[in-house]
C-alpha cells in the first residue's frame, strides 16, 4: 500500500538588512515578507529545535564607508545578554566567500540557537547592506 | 504527464479507478474505497492564503500572524465564498460516497503542525503523554512541519494547531492540493484481500490518531461501508478471507 511521504521541511527566505547611519556597530533589522515587524523588529533568527540553518547566498555591500560585516551565533538567545560568537567575518573577503557555501549552523540542540548579522564601521553610514538567502531545514538523515 | 496507471498522481492524490484505503489507527481498521471520480481533476491547486481565521489577541494583532514562541488556537479552514452552512469549515461535509483529500502545505515550513481528529482532541500520544496544545512549543513528538495529509470522509472534522518556535512574528500562508472524490465502498472480499496483502495497488491514508472518532458510525453509513481489520501480511489467505467476510457480515 502506498502512503504519503512528504519532503523534509525546508524554508528558504531572502533577508535584507542595512546599517542604520547612527551607530558604528550593530545588528541590522532584517526584513522579509513573512516577518511581521510592526511590533517586534527582527535582528536575529532563532533556529527551532532539531533544525539546521545554512546560508545559500550572501552579499555584503559597503556604502560610503568601509564596513566590517560578520555573522555571529549564540547558543542561548533566551539569555539576558546572549554571548555572540563570530562565525564568518569579512575582514578577509576571499576567505569568507570560499567558505560561505559550506556554512551550516546546527542542528539546534535545544531550540535556543540563533544567528545574527553584525556590522562594525569606523564612520557610520546608512547604506551598507546585507542580503542573504537562508534555509532553515530538517536534514535528510533526521 | 499524469500516469493514471499509478495509484497517486504527482500531488499525492488518488487517481480515478484506484483504491483509497482509509485507515483508522484508534481501532486499527480500514475502509477500502474505490475512487470513481474526481470532480476537480486537473485543477487540484487551492491557494488558501494567510490563515486569517486566526488573529492574535495582542499586538501585532494581524490576522494570519503567529507570534514568536506561541501556539495558535485550533483552526479549521473557513472560506467566505461558500454558502453560510459550508463556509465555516470548507472541507467538512455530510455528502454520501464522498471524500475530500487535501494535502496541505503550510509556510513558513518551520512551523510545527499538529492535526486534530476529531477536532478538539490531541490524538497523538507517546505512552500516555498527550501532545496537547499547551505543550505545542516544547513537546518532542506529535507534529509535522511543512506538509500534512488531511482526508475528510463525511461527518469528520479536522482541526489544525500551529506553533512558532522562532523569535520572529511570522505571517502564514496555506495552500492545498486537493481532490474531491466520488467513492464506492469495495465490498468484494477477494479484492479487499488483494489490497490488504499488497497485490492490488492502493493508497492508505490515516484518519485521526489514537482517539475514537465521533461520528464514526455516521461516517460509515454515509460511505455505505464496513470497517475491516488490518491483517497480518504473513497470514494464510483463507484465514484472512474469512476474517474479511466476518467483518463484512457475510459467512
């Protein structure tokens, strides 16, 4: 007898963020059509328990001034002050792009794992941007 | 191109002329039905859209939005274009010899999907622990993500609960691939035996979990059907055949 077997869950979205022009460092507010941001802005992405996250495409753009973009993770987004650890840093752009396709975060062991983008500038501007295509997914062997 | 010789099409819906086997886990019986026709053949897509039947009580009170770290209340699929008696739950029906088969796709696919049959009951349990609504965010079992198969025989209501474990208030988008079947109960013991032993291709769809269905007998009446026990594959055919005949009320 045939039974329905659906594909493993996979949510692919493109998020956009930008520096704010007033701070030399910060996590950009991320936007996507599925994000309802009228009350809560999105500056990080929490990965549900058992899921992984991978970056399928990534673009860091510098505006008027040099911007050091990086990707951070934390093991506990619920902490009052989460400890953010850099995964990728565009201080060496060539290295960043060579590793980008292999970047997998997770699986989230307890549903508290999260990532964010983060900028550092010597002089602030409001037109440095990050565009990333992200997949949150159930791995095929899980 | 859809190959009608296959039991199901590319959307997982049963092709005309093939058996759909409703499986009721609570009593481990099946009801084998022949799919005689599909009213919407070739037009299976139903873009339901945002789950606007749900509006959060607190801000952002946007219809169809599920707040971060929350469950929504149990939902059915209302559809205002239908006449008032049908619009509150667009797949629920009381039509005889009819089954609606809806393969649901819930975006974002990270949301947990808990199905409830009969509506209002958490039927998935692990050794007595129920996957109840209030545990929707933290329970370790009893949910799916992205897709769920909903099969609506007459008089059976499904409810759906969604949970958002992320830290983002998320808008929902629901779509279906559905088929509106005209069915006929398969009453021939030899054919049922062939289906249950895997000699005749069929599609088996679970209806509910471990909770007894309300309206089960009414459903059987409207399908002109009798439940048949699932049989061991290894059992001798003459033994199985007798069990099927007994279930059908024959000798």
